[in-house]
């Protein structure tokens, strides 16, 4: 099992390492890891050494599925910033082209796999949880989108393995074997696997303590088929105990005036809440190893949110020490 660190290709992240990928390499080696899972987006540094890249995390367009399913619902005067970063593009055709370009970029960077979120969330539903689409609608439409994109490649297979990551919104949660089968039965290509995000799974199950989260994840794993478990080849390893926070802050109307804000203002309001909801804390209970024993992944990604290099290092060391106990 290879251990990997998450990092973005954005300059704000690279500043921690004196804008030097060689400093990133030294940090990765010091942490006892083999490479990085690189988040790519609108800003990307083409100077990164290819041998440092283990995997690529594709951009996360929260509203992309509505553009694919209902392009007529996108306002004609939608601000360009929202089109680019929320919907992913201005038209379904441009969305497909952008996705294809990102897969080709990931392949060109030598990534073993490229992570993709199979989900959709309207920004007001972030608060209300009154979602525009059901889980099955998201899964069906996502499969349609992916099949359409992959038909552009030789033999209909993407040039890099796509790793489907679970979230807690409608879409791929990995909580139900029936829904997993529903999604995979609609896929027309085979170069894919699952990326289990342990913190995201905890977010989906009203988790209040680390011990409770570990127990719940193991319980879910016991309900999944051996074929599904074999398809979980990578794990984003971290924990999130936000059940109480979600109970107190969601399942309610959005703040007054939220819908009239510009997209950037909405995101600025939401991001601090996302950090409290999706906590990305290191595991401290050695029983977390039971998750890895159950799944037996090829890749373990230490995926944390941090404000400084020092905080990042502390979280990595905490989790790695936990795994040694």
C-alpha cells in the first residue's frame, strides 16, 4: 500500500514550500510517503516533476449535473465565474470538452488515477437538504455524462483510471450496495474504481465521535459485496465528527438574502461552514486500521485541511503514529 499526501496545484498552496516542487519532494520523503495527490483546476503549475504525482483530483463542480441534465435551467445572464466554477462550463458540450481535457491532462501527468465526485448540490440545499435530484437521478445522469465523455477515447475507455469518490449529498455515498450496482450497471467502460473517503462517509451518518465513525464505516463495509470491496482501490483517510454541527446548522432555510448574493459571496459564506462540517481530522484511535484491513487499498491518501505546513505535518504524523500502534 502506497501512502500519499494531498496538495493542490494552486500557488497559495505551493507558497508553503517556498514555491519549490523540490521542497515538496523533501516534505513528502520526510513524511514517509511516495508522492502527492494533486488537485488541479483553473490554475496549474506545469513544472511539477511527474515522478512526484501519484494521482490527480479533478475539479469539483458542485452544480455540473444540472448543466448536463437541464441546460435550459441555467440563467442566460449567469455570471462567468459561476459558470466556470459551479457549473463547470457554459454548455453541456463545453462541459464534456473540459472533462476530457482534464482526463488527458491527468494522463499526461502520469497519474495512476483521477478522482471524480459523483454528486450534485444546489447551494441553498446545502442548508435545507431539500435536494433538486434524488440519488438515483444523480447516479443515472452521472453515468450518462461519463459514458458520453469516454466515447471520445479509443475503445471507449478513459486514458487514466477514474476514481469515483463518495460524498454525503445525493449521488455516490457508498452506503448502499443497490445504489452502487445501479450506478455501475449504467457505466459503459471499465477503467474505473472507487475512492473511499472515510470522513465523507462519517458526514453521511450523523457521526459524533471517532469511535462511532469507525464502527459505522466498518458496518457499511460489511454490507458491501466482495466485488465492490475489490473495486475500492484508494482511501482518502481522515475522520469527521460533525453530526452535532450538522444538526444545529442545517435542515433549515438559508440565511436571509443568500439567494441574491453573487456566487463568490455565497461561496465565501459557505466555505467556513464546509470546514466545520467536513473536518478532515487525523485518526487517533488505532482501531481505524480495521478499515484498511477490510478494504486493503493500493493507495492511502492522508487528506487533511491545514492552514500551515507545520499544521499539515502535525496531522500527518498524528495519523501515521496511530497506524503504527
